[in-house]
C-alpha cells in the first residue's frame, strides 16, 4: 500500500484538531479505508480519550521511534470499524523526544501499512508542529470563525508555504449560522477572503461533539448529527468526490413539517 | 445586540473583526510594522529625489494583497518640469 499522510494543524489550541482527526478517521474507515491515526501531541495526549481507546494503550509513538516495540505493536485497533487504528502519544515525555526526521521516517513506514495516516498536530508553531508536518503529503489547517483562530491559521499557512509544500486546505469548524446571519460571526466567505486557501470542510457548531467525546465515541460513528455529516463530507472530498458545501443549509419550516431533510 | 446596533447605525461585530484581521494579517505576513513602512517610505523618497523631483508630501505607499501574495505599491507623484522651471 502507498497511503497518504495527512496532518491537521491550527496554530491556536482548542479549535478542534483532535475532534477532526478522530472523526475524519472514523469516516474514512467507514468507507472501507485502512486508517492509522497518530497523536502527535507528545506530553498532552488526548486523541486516545476522544476515540475512547485510553484503556488499551501499551506502547506509544516514542516507543516506536526509540525502537522499544514494533510499529504494529503500538497500533491499537478500534474494534468498532474493521480497519481503524490509533498510535497514541507518549504522555510522560515532551516534544523534543522526537525530531522532524524521526517523524518523516515513521511516516514512510506507516504509508506502506494503510491508505491514510492522519496526524494530530499539537497547538503552536514550535518543534511539535514541525514534527507533525515533517512527513505529511497533505496538510489541513483547521480554524474557527473567530479573530484569534483566523490570525493563527494565517501564520501556520505562511509557515507551510515557506517550506514550499503543497498549499494547505481549510476546515472552518464551529460555525454558528444564526450568529453569521445577524452579523456577529465571520462568515465562510469572510474567512476564505482573509486566508485565501481552498476549503475542504465546513463544520457547524454542534453540542453532540461534546457528548461524543464524553462517551469516547466519535460522532461520525452515527451520521445523524450535523457535525457528523460534515465530517463524512470531508472524508468524501478527501477521496476525490465532488461534494457541495451545503453543511449550513437549514431545512425550511415546510420541509421540516413534511419530515424532509 | 444586533437590533440595537441597527438602531444606532453601528457596524456589525463580524465586519469589524474582518477589517481588523485584514490589517493585522498584512503586517503578520510581511513582518513589516507600520513604523518600518514609514521608514521605508522616507528612504524611498530620498532615493527617488536624487533623480527626479517628486511631491514628497503626496507619496503614498501601501501593502496590498491578491490571494496570498503581497505587493508593495507606491504612488509617487512627480513634479512636472514645466512647473519647476516657472518657480
């Protein structure tokens, strides 16, 4: 296999990187892809709890890189899907435990094992960020329609461009259509005007995201929620489908009465 | 909030966010502070004035953008030779 290595990064913390990795991973795996999610946030691991796999950790990313276990021993199988795996971050080490060249080498090994390697980047623009993008074929920048998140996203996009890599694509997360409508939240067009990169996903704000992480069951496992649908659309776009950006369309009253979506 | 804004003719918060971002992003991207841009303008006026006479008070210099690329645009009015001779 020759998988694609995709890193999700943001600059600012708390905009939804880990949620996006868990849900895009589930959505791709539900479409029959073999997916390995890697938590790149050494010292502040969280992808394990968001995916609900925290009780099954034996080895971690640093164990693989330092040769204490084989790659496959560190891959935790998410049994809810045939081919979804997690490599957790080490919790008792820090970002300097690995280097960008370690990560590039690891990504080469992972590529031969699956269709998709999804790397969850830590916040910030220091070592952890450079580790997370070192082996990436594709980079997705995720942001919220909020002034500090957009500014940090722009900074990260600039750093990726400076490395002369393929231009990153954008996910706008936690969009609140009612606030946009009354002029109190940057719209999709505003954010695209400012950041000037290609959009790959629009995720509406959805309380189910918190409920899902409380349970350790990514909401994409059940596609009924608004955000879950949005992550399924992102997975389809990654697989090359042309999917219209209708994530924010709310059904009209008549359609709702008729029970249509 | 937005109803009151409308009554008072106040700008919506999203448009102030966008305007403020447009301003900070130009400087973030170029690493050029407004003070540095001012110094650059002075240097430019001095260099050009060695060759042609310009209306230094009317010089306008700004960073504009197209997509993700930035451009330094200078508008430098020349003093016409005729006016110069008559003086």
